């Protein structure tokens, strides 16, 4: 998925969390529809401009690939390591995981959300 396709999805109402999980869900047993439903409440920093939906979607995608569903300490350790790597990379690229700080706008406020759309963020 390229930047233009991501922007089109966002403009049509698909949130960043949904886009990220949808992209990675194609390699799992979860459908696009289920991925979008699962991630739908996490966009816009969960509607509070807090932890970015793309970050949450990335963590959900990691869970699909490396998560555990049984009592399995070895798999849990793998998950802990993958999560740590994820946040290490995030910190190298961005100073925050908060939606408002990443975008420079608090999208929980309608006028700020409109600025994000207008600026193509």
C-alpha cells in the first residue's frame, strides 16, 4: 500500500489503526473486514489524541504474528522482545507515540481534525 492509497483510505474514514492492521492481516487468517473492525476504536489516539492508532495497529499486527494465546512463557518472551524492538525503532524515528504530538494537532477536536485532513497528514 502506497502513501496515496493510505491517504485515500484515511479520507474515506478508515483510521490509521485500521490501515496498519489491514495491511499486515493479509498474511494471517484474519479478514480485511475483521481487521478493520478490530482496529476501529483505536484511531485518533483512541479518540483522545493519545497513543497513535498506527502504533496500536502495529502492535496488533505484531500480536498476530508473535503473540501468544496459551500459557507459553517462551512465546511470551518472544512477544516481549518484539514489542521492545518495535518501541526502540519508533523512538529512533519519532519523539513520541502520541497522536497529537506526531501530527502536531489534537484530532479529538473537530477543527484540529479538519486541519489534519486539509494538510494531508
